[in-house]
């Protein structure tokens, strides 16, 4: 991603915050910014164990590449609990049934700074590639359905 793309993405993300300068300050000082959901994007929280089962791996590089291949959009990983949680960013009006906990209006999400990873616990598993480009929940549903199928056939 070139500097122009990164700048455009950062601008788009900061505009999700009611005080965009505060988001920029949070990234500069802490490496993450708390951004409100519901206007520019929502997030679908998916337990790491479920994604790892669907992907057949819990190795970060394998999971990140597979998520990029399946979802084609931004995903945040938060490893503060057990196998962690993944936050798949989707459009606020995107339909999604049975693919995780939908987080929207009234919820703030810890969003990592674009570029150099500064936090070992909250980071971009799949960074955004273009301003406004989000994941399609149907792709997430298809991925998670593989985990259910695998669970059904395991001894």
C-alpha cells in the first residue's frame, strides 16, 4: 500500500470519530483509537477458536492469509482473551445471519493504527486496502459454515 492509499484510508477511518483529531491523537499516542460503530462500518466479532477451526490453523500468518483470501476486506485481531477474537469490518447496512456477534451503534471498537504494528494484542489481521472497502458478510458466513461442517464430521 502506498502512502497516498494509506493517507486516504486513515482519513476515512478518522472521520468515523465524532472528533477526528482525537482519533489521530489516539493513534499517535497509543497505537489504537476507539472508533464508534454504526455509521461508517460495523464489526462482526468472531471467536478465534471458530475461525481457527474453519481455517484448520491457528498460526497467525496462515490465518491472516486465509482471511484475506476469503473475506477480501479489513479484519482486526484482538488476542487479549484465550484464542482471541476477530472483528470483521462490514457495512452498517450489510445483512448477516449467524456469523458472529454484530457490533453496531453504541459500541466503540479499538482500531489499530494503519501501518507499523505497535500493539501485540490488537492488530490488523487483514489491513484495509482502500478507503471504504469492507468485508462481505456472505463470505464470512461461507467460511464459518466450513467450521460447522468440520465439527459435524470429527470423531
